[in-house]
C-alpha cells in the first residue's frame, strides 16, 4: 500500500444456477486471476455461490447446505493469498434466510454482511425468500469451530494498513433512499463493496453508473461494484456483469457489459483520507460497529490507472470548452461586480502581447459588455521596455484595436534610466534590480493612470506565477482586482484558444493564435537579434510540471514522494503528453525548484489583491491557503531527496 494505493477487483464468474460445486471452482479461478493482478480486495456478485436466480430453490435444504460448504472451501482457498475476498450466498440464521456478503481472508471467514433492503417489486421477489438483515452483529455458526459475526455494522480493517477500512452493502441497498453505505462511511469505511445482481433493461446501465459515481463522490470513498452476468437464468431477465470501480466520483474502471469481464483499478486511500479531513461536515462515529482486523502483507502497488498530466485541463474537447466558458463567465462577473460597486467606468490594463494580459483584456471586454459600457472605457497601456520585441508589441497594439478598447503607449526606458541613475544601478548590469525596476515602473504608471481617470487597475498575473513567486513584489504582483489570480498557466492557454475559436472575428483569431505561439517571457532583458531572449520556462521550469505539482500538493495534500511518483507515471509513461521530453531526473529537478520557490515566496501571496476563485485550487490568503510566510521547506525537500534517481534508499 505504498503511497496509499491498493489494487481492487470486481469479478463475475460464469456460473451454473443452483450448482455451488461448479460455481466454487469458477470463483476460485477468478481468485487466481485476481492474485496474478496483485489485487488485495476482490469482490464477486450477489449470491454467486448458488446463483442469484434460483427462485424457490432457495427453500431447498440441499442447496443451502452445499452453499455453506462451498463458502468454507472458498475461504480455505484464500489461505496464503494476500487478499480480502467478498462472495455472496444464502445463510440461515434462527429460522430466517439471509442474503449475505461473506468476507474471507487467509483461509478464514471473517464475517457476514446481510442485505438490508429486500426488493419485492416488478421482476424482483426476494421478499418471498429472504429476511431483511440485522445491523447489530450476531454470532452465526457455520460449522463446528467456525463461528463468525453477521450484521450490517461490520468494518474490515487490515492491521498492516490502518488507513484502509472496508464495508459491504448488497445490490438494492444502494438503490434505497438511505443506503447502508452512508452509515458505513460515517463509521470510517473508505472502501465500499457492493455485491449485486442488477438485471439489464434499456437505459438502466447509465442510471446504475451515475448511482455508483455519485455515491463514491458523496461519501468520499472508493466503491467496488460486482454484478451478476452470463450464467444466471434468463427465464425472464438478463444480467450483464456491469462491473465498476469508482473513486470519489470518478469511474476508474468499467467492464464491457455482457462479457463477464473482470475489472481492476488502484484506489487511493491516502487521497480519500486527505479529502475527508478537509471536510468539516464529515464527522465519523463508529458507535454500534464491530471492527474486524485481519492481516494483509504490505507491498508496492503498481500503478495502472491513468494519471492526468494536465489535471487543471479537461481532456475532452466538449468538457474543455464548457470549462473555458464557465471560467470566463466567473472572471467577468467578478470584475463586473467590482466595477459596479466602485461605480468605476474605466479599467486600466497593462498589455504586453503575452498570454496573461491578453486573457485579462478579454475578461475586461466581457465585463464591460455585461455592464453595457463602451469598450473605450478599457484603457490598455503598452509600456515598451528594454526587452520588448516587435512581435509582442505589434500583437499588443493590434489586439487592443481589434477589441475596440482604447490604447495608450508609455515608453518606460527613459524613466527607468533616471531611476537607475538615482539608485546607482548600472544599466549594463542585467541583475534582479535591472528587471524589477522595469516591472515596478510599469505598475506605478498603471496606478497613476488609473487615478487620473478614476479607474481601476486590473491585474494580469496567473496562479502558477503566484505559486512560484514569479512576480515582482509591489510590481506586477499588485493591482486593484486580479482576474487571473486563480487560473493556472496551463489553463490560460486554453482560455485564450477557446476565445480565438469562438469569437467569430478572423483578424482577432489570427492575433490570438500568434500570441499563443509566442514564448512565455517577462521581456525584461534585451532581445537577441530582435527575438525574445528571456524565456520563463527555461528559468523556472515547465509550467505543465509546476501546475501538476501545484494541483497535487494543494488540492490533495500529497507529499513530495507521491507527487514525484505520479509525475513520473504521468509524464514518462505510455500515456504521457505528446512532445514532452521528460525523464525522472528532469522531474526531480523541477519539483525541487517548485518546493523551494513555493515556500520562500509565500510573503507575496500573503498580500494578494482581491480576485475571483474559479477552480478547486487557489492561493488567496483569504480563501484556500492560510500559510505562514516563514514556514520551512526542509521536511518536503528531505522527503523528495529519497526519490532522487540513484538514491541508495
């Protein structure tokens, strides 16, 4: 369970109705398959030892006795296997018949969880055969010397993995108004298994899938759903083996229906625990629950799940377009409200021909359109300096003109030279003073122009820059409202591209596409042969890596070792982004840079201007990130060091 990952499986054997001996053989074959995949939690369908569709054969003593003997045989078959197995069967207790999920591990039956909600409608007539399960555990005698607890309130917890707690419900339970999994989760269960025999009718699969995804999201848990399939009786209905594995609202694995396909995935228990700790409304209470401990060997789980190298950016075009439209609306509505509240009819924006200032200008245009104000109230100021190139300057000018905003140009070079003379800075010394002097001069100009026109300076810096501290303190770091403050750099590109595709203005589209094609740069150093010489990503690292680190550190609270492991899997594996030339050494280098800068630059984030939150991660000191400015990074750096390629540990 390294880094919190455990491998789980949902498996459907091809059974024979009312033939426990044959079914036992098939179940154990599936167990062997799961063991080869190194699954540690394996879930089989409801009543799979006998078959769900036995009907009145459930009244037959021979079938019930054989099912019990088969259970003991399957339990013995788990000896030496590093797994927790759930199988379904009918069990008699005090004259009543119960539909149960049996938990098995290392040769033993650990406990029996009875079905709580017994359907008796439409094609279901379980109420004819089964009693509703009890919640408080009772003792059931399966055989001489085999006494096990049976009840709905059972938790299964491996002693070697204290973070993992497993609970079970059965089929109809999740379709009920108050599923048992709710109380299971509140008792601490973070992995719910469901043994099901859900028949297939047109459209039911979509509802079933949404039900599993929704419950895993609502309960912040992993959810393993194994359903009956080929082999069950088709006298009146058909079963499709619609096996699914979900985690916190995301479907990790889904079987092709009608194929009895086993599915496997890794559940991130550590991630679920971190999510629950953040939710103050998620209060656990184990009252009335019996926790059954057992042993599983700890081992590293090989990752097969997809890890998105761009977690801020939806992969599918339709979802990405929807996200972009939504974010632009949030940004523009935030600025609209601020302009209304201050009775301000002038927005001042420093326009550089780069991505961030372009996005800020597009947002300002939307806000002014929403207010019914003329776009000439948007004062876009271009301020050529020592590093400005013709390409970015021309793009800035043409962009402003094509949008109908008002353009003003202020050349800062002479003012900066005067400033350098005043403080004794040599213009030939291209150090941090040389760079920041230009950035602060630009901010001073914007603030004073805003005062002159009773306007508001709209900030352009994005969240990725703020996370790295890649902003000049009291320079471009400051504004009166920062519309991009919670937009990561990887998403800025897609927002501008979305606008280019949707604007319906060919000239504007061409300008935006050229801006997208321009290297990211603050342009504070003189160009080389007329081209940008100072490329941000050469200095601080690729933004796609930094946004990845940022997401998993702030959104999920992962440690540096786990983030490194996920980054290597995401960027260096077969599913890595096209054109990304990363190795573990490169990822290590830039994660180290990220940690150092993130901790050392918090003082800049502690005094950020207002700005709208658009996603699940933000760095505002008034919203998501309350962090001391003088916190030490040593713990994070030391833990990352254990991941250094070639490290002896």
